[in-house]
DNA sequence: AGTTTAAATTAACGAGTGTTCATATATAAT
DNA sequence: ATTATATATGAACACTCGTTAATTTAAACT
């Protein structure tokens, strides 16, 4: 173990990659350890050299669900919020990129598949997926209200309204792409949403 | 077979009832025919006197997912839409009742659990859950636009914006109730949504 | 009464599941 | 070259799954 304690086979990474794809397609129960193993060309017993059991594989995979690189620090919010529509435009752009990003798409599918089967996921969904984003947006809206850029009201409520539609679009996109259907009708939905919403709140 | 071809045991109904509860809690794969059988006090083989196989039980159960009694005929829409906010208030009231109705709650959970595992459900979700409701709402908004009650725009788009938040609230409520958590914070969210939205579109 | 028919039980099947363990192979360190 | 270590294999385990078959029980009809 001079440099790394792992031989260069990288089997563990392969397992995680394949498991991610399978879990996000067939769910936890729909994915067998045999399937994971054969997919990467080894026997199922070899998996247990890298992971304690099936669940620990899932846990490691599902860790990445909420590692969304949403880059918004407080200072940036204050700066950006004063620009009004550009602020929410920026937010939605990031959201859209995540929606159509291959890895994030898998993670979102996995989240949706296991949401009602996994209590921890539900709680993370509420905190990481909802509260966190609402907070960021609400801060922006609060700034706008103070500067009379948008109509006054409850910033949290405004953020809730805004984000709920984003989620809904993302869900629809995910469902369509799951069946390899076209998302043309929804590709501009994000922008339409920004326009509609801005028209609803601007002063 | 003088009156009915079934003896009065009513086992078939019991199966459907128990299966509904289990499917909506643990999903299709998480529910075994043995569990369904023992839950109603019979052996698993007895199930096959009433249903061909497990899937046919699920199909019969899932039939009820989209039998939502959303009572809105065309004439009623035209009448009601002229009243503006009262129209969307009425719509949301029905939506809220469904959200907190015990049977509909189970059906919604079942829908969410199997959404990514069942292609037919996805298509029904799009048509019955989305398109149908968007259409009803869009008709109402169109009437309002023609009578200068709300600002003009794409009625379908407006309906999409409106319904996406309803869905999001419903999802959150369902998740909270799944863990027997309080939904106090969300109980007035439906009404808040109506207020916010009406403020956004009224003229 | 006896006959028919529906619905239940008992038992077993083949297949798939996650996991374990003894063994073999191959790479790295001494 | 020898030892040590990491990783792979083959085989088996106990278990659960959906489904089928033969048989028994019980109710309904004639």
C-alpha cells in the first residue's frame, strides 16, 4: 500500500457505475447482485471483496443523489438578485442543465424510484431538494422585494411557487426520456416558466 | 347463478382491498402473494381461484388510480369560469379533497411507487393526470381571457403553471403522510397557491 | 336425499434471491 | 524465489418467490 490500497483493477468503480445504471432503471429490488456482477464480467461472489452487502452498494450509489453542484453563495445572491429576471434565469439554467445531464438524470430516476421505499431518501428530498433550493430562491426574492423590483409578499411562498413548476417539468422530462420519447415539447418549458413567472411578479 | 355467480364470501373484494393497501405501501415487487393471502386469512393458492396471477390482481387494483371523479363538464366550465377566482378555487378544492382522501391517497402512492417501473402507468399519468386537467383548466382560463378577467397569454401554459404546483404540494403531502408526519405546514398551501396565482394573472 | 359447483387446503415444483466459504489465481513486497 | 495480499472462482446454503396440481370442504341446486 505504497500509493493506494487498491490494485489497479478498479473493480469497485465499475461496480458503482454499473449498479448506478441498474438501480436507476430497475430499482433496488429489481436489481440483483448477480446482474451487477455479470454486467461487469465477474461472478457475484467477487462483489463481496469490495462491498459488505447489497445495501452498502446502494448506499454508496445513493450518496451521489444530492451532491448537486448548485453554486450559489450568499454574496452572489445579493449581487445577482438585483438584476431581477437574470437571477431566476441563472437559477433555471442550472436546473435545466442538471435535468438534461446524463448522470444527474440517473440520480433523479433513482430518487423517484426509491422515494416511497426509503425513508432516508424522503427526508433528504425534503431538505436537500426542497428546503435548500427554496431558501436560496427566497433570499433572492427578498432582495428584489426590498428594492421594489418585484411585488411584495412572502419570499418563501414565492420561491415555493417557482420551484414547484421546475420540479414538475423535470419529472415530466425524466419520464419521457425513460421511454426514449422526445422532449421537444418540454425543452423550452423552462424558459417559458421564467417568462410567465417574471411577468407574474415584476413591478 | 340466480343472482350472482359468486358465493357470498366476498373473497375477491377482500383480496383487492388488501392488495391495494400492500401494493401502495411496498410496491409491486415488495408485495408477495403469500402476504396478500395470509393478510386475509387464506392460503396463497386460494388466490388463484379469483385471479389468474399476481399481475392481474395489480391490474385490477391499478385500474382505480385514474377513476378520479373530477366533475367538470364543458357547460359548467363556461359558467364557472366567468366567476374568475371562484373557478380555480373550486378546482383546487376538489384537488385538495382528493389529496387528503384515504383511498385516493393510496392510489397516488401506488402511482408514485410504480411510475418508473410501469410504462402504462407513465402514459396514463401523462394523459389522465396531466393533459386532462390542463385541458379543463385551460378552457377556463381561455374564457377568462376573452372576458378580460385575467391577463392574456397561452391558456395551456397558464394551466400548466397552475397545475404543476398542485402536483408538487400533493407529492409533499403524500410523502409526509407516508411517514405519519404532520401536514400542518402544507394544509393551507393549496389556498395560498390560489391567492398567489390569482394575484399573478388577474387584471 | 344426491349431485354439482365453488372455494379452500396441502404439498410440491422450479426458479431466483443474498450471502458464505473454501479454494485458486495473480499481483506486489520482501 | 518466496511470502503476503488482494481479488477472483466454484459450489453450496437457506430462503423467498409465483405458480400448479390433487384433494378436501362446504354450500347451492335438482
